[in-house]
């Protein structure tokens, strides 16, 4: 969700970037999702789930916790980066 190098604080061309990130995270946390397929397989442990696909009879891709964990991780990364940039902006 948060791409390295984005200026979240004092961004002259996109001053509301941090607020929009926070709003997007709140929206994602409010959604219900049974199957999370991200842009990269590592986001949802694609290879391990694929290996289990026929083994148990249950579909391993149906897992509502995956999106919650992913969003929580991305929110923590966002908050950490925002805090870092806010502190750096306050330094003389």
C-alpha cells in the first residue's frame, strides 16, 4: 500500500496524501473479504495455498484473516513512516 519514497509530510503537490492513505486504510479495514488476491503472491502466501489446494478438500484461498493481517501490516508501515517523516519535518 505505501510505496517507498512517497512524501507524506509537507508534500506541496499532494498535500492531502497522508489523509488519503489513512482514509484508504480505514476503508479496507471495514470491508469483508473471504478471498484476498493481491498484486503479488507473497501478499497472501499463494504458493503455500496452492500446494494445499487439493490436499485437504477445503479451499485454502478462502481465509478472511489474510486481508486483515495484510492491512494491519500496511497500516503499521504507514504509521511508522508518517511518524518518521513528521519527526524529520520538525527538525531545524
